[in-house]
C-alpha cells in the first residue's frame, strides 16, 4: 500500500498545472458573462419592456432553468464524448446566445434568449467543472476546488460591477456587446485546453438503457439540497440588488457590494478549502451557514453604505465559502469515474434553487417589502443548519 500512495503524494504538489490554470481562466470568462447580464437583466426588463417585478424575476430565473436542461444531458455524456468537447461546444453556443440579446424585441423573445443562453452555459460549465475535477490531485480537492471556484467569485465582483456601471451611463446594448466579446475570449481559451484522459471508457461503451443514476449522482444529493436552498437565496439577492439599492437610496453602493463580496471570498476561500481537507466539512459548513444568516439580517436592515458592505462580508464568508466547500464534499463522496456526474448533480441543484429563487422573490415583493423578505430568507438559512445535521452526521461529513 505504501508503494501505491507514493505517486499520489508526488502529484499532490502539482496543483497549478497548465490545464488547471487554463480551465480556471475559461471558467472566469464564462461566469463573467453570467454575472454581467444577471445583474442588469431584471432592471433591463422593467425599464425596456415595462415588465412587472414578477415577470422580471421570471426572465432572470428562466436562464437558470436553461442551465438545468443543459446539465441534465451533459452530465451523462461528459465522460463519453470528452470534457473538452463539451466545454468547447458550450462556449461556442455561449457566444451565439450573447449576441442574440441584441435581437430581443419583446419580453417573450427575451425569455427565449435567456433560456437558450442558460442551456449553453450549463453545457460549458459542466465541461469546465469536470476538467477541473479531473486535473486536481485527489488529496487536494478541497484546496483545488477552492482555487478553481475563486474564478467564479472574481466574476461575481467584476461582472455585476461592470454591468451595473455600464447600465448607469450608456445603453444596455453595450453590455450585451461586451458579453459577446468575453464569450469569444472564453471560446479561445477553451480550445487550447488538453483533454484529460477518460477514467474508464470501456465501462461507458457497454452501458445499456437509461437510468436515473445516469443523470444524478445520489451520493452528491444531500449536500446538493443544502446548496439548492443557498442558491435560491443568493440569486434572489443578485437579481434584485440594483432595484433594492435604489429603493433604500444606496444605488451607488450596489456595484461596490459585489466587489466587497468577491474580495472577502477570495481572501477566505484558500483557508476554508484547506480547513475542509484537514479538519473536515463540519468545521467549515456550520460557521458558513451562521455567517450567511448574519449577512442576510444586515442586508435587511441596511440604512447606510457601510452596513450594506458589512452584509456583503457576511454573505461572502457564508455563501461564498459554502459554495466551494459543498462542491468539494460532493466530489469527495464518489469514485473518480463519477466525478463528472457528481459535479453535474451539484450544479443541477444549484440551478433549480437559483432558477426559482428570483421568480418567487419577485412575486413575493407584491405582498411584502425587501427588508421583510430578507429577514425571512435569513431564517431559511438557519433552517438549513438542521437539514445539514440531518444529512451529514459527523463521521460522514468529515470523511474524505
């Protein structure tokens, strides 16, 4: 056994390989488009088409439903056709979808474009996430996934900041043109990544029929349920932050909110990823959920820019680290040959929560204000503590 583990120890040093760096950049560019448009689409629908907040939430959320559709099929075939082909194909569709926003002339057409864009994103992101999981050394998954998903966090800052800033001074069409250019960059980077070797291609060839396990990795479902709830909450914030900040007369702070959120996560995520590998999941997840709830309470009662930024710090420490740690927990729970499917499963659940979140949140605004809704969501975050405890007893959550 000692002779078998020695090579793994040597490989554990090689985290920042060429392909890991390239797929991290590709992931950043893909998410830049995601957050660039997500941060302004509700406002765009309201101002350009006079849509209601409920309809604006629907237009925003249907993108996430499209991602779900893209992932469902891709998770099953990613190992069979190759994760690089999936990534490049999704990146190409991403470019097309970004350009189609310029042609949307009505709310229904805009919703169709959003759905198609979501499908393209789901395909590209599943390919990128699978490549990342394949090239990260098995013993450093918490740390590696932490660094990889930092690219998403950087996009969380720069995407909304860029979108909100451009939207305040020039026509929304410029935002979609910028998204098109970023998509072209993502396609270029994706095309020069080396295809990781397939884990067990023979098993894939003899597979017959369709089973639910071809689309969902059941071992990854418990942590995926937790992130579904968290995604429901976070994407409601992301979608309606521009409108909420305007209502509380802090519109100029909305973009800064996402910058502070991203800086907080970038500074804390390497630490949380390493703690996950060394101390176990419980050591990280429980504080993340508590900090997330605290951030939501601060957001609900934000009357000044400083309080809004304190909320960003709490949400960054909470949701920002929960997101990457949950992904690491998901892939630690499966054999290497099921990593792609576990990744797809994890993000499918995020997509479900993120897709219905903005629509439900926007609809509830007809009955209660932003502050009250954020307080309710803080209680929902606390409720996930019990769900996590139910799903992951200590020996299970801390297992590698």
